[in-house]
């Protein structure tokens, strides 16, 4: 049964977590080719926190506001990923039935900080693997799709050496695992508090970020993956081998314009949001080859607290928000 109303968290103007407001809206019915999902869990990602505060990379201030909204986000309901249960299907939908447990990735279309969300039945929507909790499932797509996309563009090969900066966040935890699955040797630079976590994810070596400066060390790498904007291509390329690639997940405008240095190059830009990538991540998770790291969890009423936590820059894995009760186990 479709409820008459639903609650959503909105961001009507840029600012701190206090700008977020809980609002009531009519609950939409799915149209042809659509499904209505009752959201069980979602995440507050680093992208959500940056958009809420309009904290953009250097050089993107005016351009970013032109794209996202000058005084506040054009899409005021943030949130890029969800896990939940199909509540209703629209005409012509045969692939899903009410009661199906699913993972959805809305990406730049946002809208997941809500009790219900409409999604295309043929979109980035996959069955939730039975071995994942709804909390784990909610954190599968945002970091995983970004890591998959950049590793694909880098054409990472077995035997190559990878350095990961920021290995304990949503993107970093996925990237460490996906690089290892491709047969790479992974060195991670992490805070001491995250050492055991990153090692457990498969990093061959974990260096203490407080004591190690990779730019002055002797080691060189085929790929340097900077998931948090910790450095620049100009500083990183001396530590790249011939044909090395620097993956700039959070590049500023000068970084986006970085030119190759000999055979070494920088890979930047927004990650693609491909439904097939969500399906691949679900397959890996179902096989036990990809772990979703759940850091802190919050109730739906505590979503502004989740934003405050993410904004500290000390997030481990995913910040999970429990929206509604999961269905009883069969």
C-alpha cells in the first residue's frame, strides 16, 4: 500500500548541518516503467556534505553554483544511494515485484534522504545480495562505482603497484579491495587508527600518514590513487613510474587541466554512473569478494548529525542512516 505522505530531509540553502530540515510531501505513485521503493537505509557521503555546504574544489566556486544552484541545491533532497524494499510497481514493470529487496544508486539525481524514492525499473537498481545487511547494501554503490570507474580508466593490470591515499573512506575502502582483485600490489597511506581496517581489506602494506611522506620517499608506483585531494599531480608524478597514472578523485580546476609529464598522466573528472557497475559490485559482494565497511550509523531523525560527522573528514567507510525498519527475515 502506498502511503499518502512521506518525510524527506531537504537542503534549501547552503550552510552547516543546521540548514537541513525535515519536510512532509505527498508520496508519489510509480508511473509506467517505474518502481516505488521504501527506503530502509541510505548514506551521507562526502559528496552530500560538500554539496550541502557548497564546499567545492578550488576554481569551481562560480561554476559549481551555476551547475548546482546559486543559493542552495537545485535538488534539495540529497543522498545518492539506498537499500530498501519495492513498495509498488508501475504499469509494464515485470522485473520487480512488491517485497523485493533492492539496492538503488541515483548518483547525481540524488533524492535518497527520504522515506520513499521513485526509480526507473531499468535503472541502477539491483537485487540486494542475501549476505548483505540493508546497512551494508546502502553503502555499496557510491564509493564502489567511483573506484570501478577510475580503475577502468587507468587500465590497472595485475602485478602493478598502487598507492592509495585516503584508503579508509567509502571510495578508498572499495578501491583497495578492487585493486587487489585485479592482482595489483597495494600500498595504503592511512592514519594509525585505520591501519588494521585497511590491512584487513587486503592492502599489502599500510604506512602511517603522520610519519610517511610518499613524495620524498624512494618508492615509485604505477598508479597513485588520491581519493581525498591530499596532493596534486605536480607533487605526485615524480613518484610515478613510466606510463604511470595519477587518479585525482577530488581534483581542483588547475588539477583538471594538468598536462601529461612525459608518459605519466593524470586521470580526473566525475565518475560515470553506469547501472552495469552497480550490478558488478553486487555480484562481487554476493560472492564475498567485496566488503562494504559500515562506520557510524544514525537514525533518520539524526541525519544532520551524520552530515556533521562526515564533515569532520574522519569518516571510516560509510556513514549509514537507518530510515525504516527492515522487513522480517523469511
